[in-house]
C-alpha cells in the first residue's frame, strides 16, 4: 500500500473508533469527570477507560475531543484490583487533594511535565516504590497539582468483566486502542496531533511526547484492525442492543 493508502486507512479506522466511543458515551449517559467521582457510583468490577483532556481536540478524523490516555487494570493472573480502585489511584485523595504517583504511572507522567513547566526540583519524584513520610510531605504540593490536572479530565469506561490474565480481553482492547491512536514514529503522518499547548510536551518521556498520549506501553506497536469489531460487539452486547 502507498503512503496515502495507509494514511486513509488509519484515518478511517480512527473515525470508526471515535464513532464507537460516541456510541459508548450515549449508552453511559455521558462522560464523567474524575474529580467528581467516588466509589459509591455504579462501577463495573473491571473495564477499560478512555481519558480526554481539556483543550485537546481532533482535527484530522472529524471534530471533537481526542483521547489522551487509555488504560485498564488487573492484567496479571490473580490480580484483584477493581476498576474504581484503579481510577481512584489516578484521581488521588479526595481529602488531602494529594495522591501517590508511585502507584500510578499516569500521575508520575503528569508530575514529570509539571516539574518541567514550573521549574521545580523534586529529585525523588518517581524514585522507588516507597518513600519516607518526609519525602511524601515534600511532594504533597506537586501531588495536589497532579490531582487537579487529572481530576479535570473527562473519561469514558467500557465494562469488560473478564478474568485477569495474559489473555485478558481488556488488555487486547487497551493495547490496540493505544496503538491505533499513537503518533509514535509518525513524524510525517501525525493524526489528531497534540496541541501546541499540551502539557505532555513537557514530560521527560519521549514516548509520551512522540505518541501524543499519556501512555508509554504499546505506543510503538501495530494495531489489529479486528479489535474494532470486538469493541463494537462489546459496546452493543453489554446494553443488549444491535
């Protein structure tokens, strides 16, 4: 296939992807904003989530907000994390406004960008899986800033109550969605690129900047177009529609 044919195919696949998310949004009754969410809401046990970001819009594959992060949870066999548990890790503490970036790569990446934007010094940010009380206290203002950024992001979620494991359907939807949306290594073929003001440009992770997503894994992979059929089936079957 020629370059133009490949581009047209990718545009068509992304348009279909976003059409399916529009259908999902209608069935959910609208997107939710993470800062307004809590565990007493009606959440499925497991699922895949799709985050948007204020100011980030599509311009090649029709109009509307673009997806900036795709994620799921409990992919290892025996894992017990539920969807809300994972979302709450990204949101942070409702009481302090802080959070734990060592338990959320999403928070880590956003924090990295804020450190660069505000010229802060946080030498321990992202170091290790544990931090002393003193370090956590020094990081609290930055964690609070991260919570504000992520908390303002609208998101959609797709219930997929499969068992954790390497063959998880949630993992299949997650990695193919990321691969489809990623602009990694597509310097001359970027679709719906990040805006000039996107915070992610300041992140120190090349895969974030190059992909235009708050993701690192799967951004350099090829997508399997069949996943769109699976996504469509999941959206329609869960609500008993065709």
